[in-house]
């Protein structure tokens, strides 16, 4: 009597599968210069524009430049990631990948790793430009600014991966921006201190990750030492990014109906 050797179950997460996915995404990005320009150059161009909009008032640039140094990468990574992931689904690539021994966690982590590598370059370019070429006056370490900018870009990547599960087209993916990004932009404390807002809006801002990204940038702007508030803000932004990535893996679908 013949016996059949049972097939070992596929591990829910594999470093090799994750890195292979990340390498594939990076190869695709390499052949898409417009997307690369959007991710790497647009935040820098926005900072240059902002600097010379306030050319007669450099202190204004110092006050809001650090906050926007984190906001611009978040927005661009959100747009690029949501559209790129949706394109994978609508083209059938996502379904073919998930038919292979590739779990949802591998796929989400691979995308996060690939776009995270781009986010490192993006954040380094924007921070270096703002501090050393545009003269952003920062009391704390520029490396801490870079850390917050990088976490913001990773948060944008995570949000983009998450909302792509609910869009049926690239146009719909872009339409999520007013719902996901704009409220955070208005309530993060960029335009007015959060403590001066209506109590209801202040309470809402307390649960939005962009608020802590702006708070973290402001801590670096005004303090020479590493403060407990800065550490709190960094941990909250990082925790929100990880939570949204987990939600993205849970809501990932093979195809758009």
C-alpha cells in the first residue's frame, strides 16, 4: 500500500519571500521614472517653493518648515503606494502572486520594505535640503528630524497600502486622500495650536498620527536634548504605521470586484 507524504504547510511569513517581493517592486520602480520623480523630487521642490514664498520672513519658514518636512513625504508616499498597489490588483498581478506560496503578510511586508527603502532616500534628500541648503534653523539634531521624516513616509506607505484595498480604480485611490489625509492636515497643529481648537476637534486630533508627527518635529525644532515628548511622539507614529500595515494585510483582497 502506497503512502503519500503530506506537504508541509507554508509558513505565514518568510523573510526570503518578503525580500523577493521587495526586490520585484524596486525593479518595477526603477523602470518608472515619473514615479521616482514624484517620490524623491516633489517633496524637495515643495520645500524650495515654501522657502522662497516666505523669503522676506525666514522665521516663518523655520516655524512651519520642519512640520512640512514630515507632511510632504507622508502625502507623496500615500499617493504612490495606494496607486501602485491598486495597479497590481487590477492588472491581475496580485492574484497571480497570492496563488503562489506567498502569504498576505509577505506581500504587505515586501511592499513596505521596498517603499521604505525609497522613503529613506526621500527623507534624507528632503532633510538635507531643508537644513543645509535652505537654512532651516533647527535647535535639535538634524538626525532626529530625519528620523521623524522617515517614520512619516513609512506611515504614508502603510496608509496607502491600507486604503488600496477599498478602491476599485486609481481615481478612487486618489479620492481617498481628502478623507484620509486632509482632516489630519487640518487638525495636526500646523495652522493653529491644537490646544486652541474646539474641544471636540482637539480630541479628534489626539487620535490622529499626523498630530504626533508634527509634535515630534516641533520638539526637535525647539529643544537641544532628546525629550520624553519626542520619544512618545516617535513611538506613536511608528506604532500607528505597524498597526495600519497589519490592517492592510488583514484586508488585502486578490481582486477588485
